[in-house]
C-alpha cells in the first residue's frame, strides 16, 4: 500500500521511501528535464510515480525533483503491490491515477505486461493526465536522450508535422535495403510526441517523434536498429544480425534473419491476435540530439528516421477504428525520406532546420 508524501510533511512514509534513497547526481539533469520541461509540473498538482525494483534509483532522482517543487505525489513500486509480470494494473494504482494531474511510469518491461500498460493509459486518456511513459528507462538513456533540448526537438517536430499532416504518401529507403511506401489515410490524425507532454497525448520520454496510423504500407523494411517491447532487452541492437521483413497490404507477410530465434520470437509476437501483424503505427523520429541506435527501444524509436509498429494503432489519438492487444516497434538506420516526392531526410539527416 502506498501513502502520500507532501512537501509539508517530508517524513510521511512512501512506498520504499523513495525520497530517502541515494542516487547518482548525474541523473539530475534528465530527471529535472522530465519534471520541469517535459511535464511542466506545478507545485499545486498531484503526481503519481510508478516504478519497479530495477528502476528505483531513477525514480528517486525524479522524486527529488518533485520534492524540490513542493508538489504532492504518490509513489508505487510494482513488486510491492503485485506479482510480476503484471496480468492487470493493480486497482490501487488505477484509483490513485484518478486524482492525479500528472503521472510518471519508470519501469522495466516484462513479458506479456502490455495489457496492464494499456489499462493504465486508458485511465490517462480518460482523465487527460500529463503522462510520461518511461518503459525500459535506464541510466544510459537518462544520461543521453533525457538530456536533450526538448524545446528544440519540439520545434523540429512541429515543422515535420506541418509537412506530413496533409500528405498522401511517404517513401523511406536505407542503404541496408529498406524500401517502404506508406499511403496515408486522410481520416487518421498525425500526433506529435516531442517530449513536451500535454493533456492531449501522453508521451514517451525521451520524446521525439510524429506518428500516425497509416492507410496502407507496402515494401521491405530491414530492421538493423532494434525491435520493441520485451524482445528489445533480449536481442538488443541488430546491426550485426538484422531482421528483414516484407509488408504487403499493411500486413507482415515474411520475416528473415540469420538469428533464427529473433525471427521466430518476432513472428510469434506479431501473430498473437488477428491484428498483431497489421501496421498500426507509421512514425518519423525527430530527436536530432541522438547520435546512434543503442539497442534500447525507448530511446531508439526517437532516433531520426522512420519506424513502424505492428499491432495497436493508438486509435484514441490517431482515429484508427481497429484494435490489437499487442504493439511492437521496429527501427532502422540511415534513412532517406520523401513526403509526396519532396525529400526531407538524407542519410539520416533532416533537410529541415530546427
């Protein structure tokens, strides 16, 4: 059971006493970015902080920033309230979210926990909570992606959004062999998650992407970056052993890799339900302060270029009317991108000023 800590009673107990845990001061810039720049937490607001045993040090750095602000917060350590992997979001956490204006989810994903995260974001969407989704956050990401100038990333993201929001087609190629064409559905919305989080759309941190649910995607995608969800931790960066997939009519139809286990695990994941093999997300990464793929999907999907995801299309935000219980991102490297025939990226570098 978690109790509330307020700035007026700093000795009140919290779950695992996060306000008393030591942490590396190098985590402070990223934690401050999250609380003050990305979420713009006000002293008058209440924040729900959800973490796990692996991520305690990062959560402690975030809690320190909340205490500096003097706002109220609840902290939850998942292992203290439920068995992992989570089959459902614990009711106590769901109830706590109901009275919060801001929430932070800093947790290492475990196999088959996506359902519980979707239950959480259902509350976030309904209550219009400013929510920072930091799944698989680690120290390296805190020292790299979370130190980005998110105002700069936001300016670029807005420019990309202006270019793509009324586009009919995006083509993406890479030297590794990707050649993908996305025909866009004018009824589906583009969404910006640049790291500046609003009540309109919860965002991953570190941020830096614009995405939609495509009308139809066709072609080849050579995944020499990373795959998402719990497969990311298992396989890491894929430059040495890429996964090559074929998409036709918005469905995954083939997958090949020298790493047979990677291919088999990915194929099984994308055949969980009837729409698990359907392209639900088409996105352009806009975090120009990231220099390379590191094998961590939370950061890597923001790396400049195109990434797609199979499964859930985030219909509450994109307007897509279909559903899947799964969602897995795939990331490549060194893209050229054309929007309605006009090139906006060459060799992984935007041809647009931030």
